[in-house]
C-alpha cells in the first residue's frame, strides 16, 4: 500500500518536483512532470519581470502535480485492495 500523503509530499519537494511519481513507480508521469516543471522553472526566472500570468502558471503546475500524486496513490491503493479481495 502506498501512502497518498507521502506521494503528495514528495511531489511538492522543490528539487526536482515530481519525485512522488518515482515512489509510485509511475516512470512516464515522472518524465512528463519533470519536463513540464523544468519549463515552469524557467518561467519562474521570467517572473523576475513581474508577470502575473507566469506566477499563476507556475503555481498551477505545482499544485496540479501535488494533487495528482495524491490521487494516483489513492487509485493505486484502491486497485490493489480490489485485486486482493478477488
């Protein structure tokens, strides 16, 4: 059983974001989130210019990865529990 809170916490870890997917053994999601978050990191550098749109974009990507890690862990646990019952 995977712990959803731990997957969310690992996904929130600052360098690199998305490590919770490695904990969940979701290699593809980690690769996609890592590349996406690297792009978000580059936009963070551009935030120095004061763009509110870039601030919102970076925050939205970070929150989405954290929530997704939690939800993926919960669905994995549900699938494991239902397969053990049959």
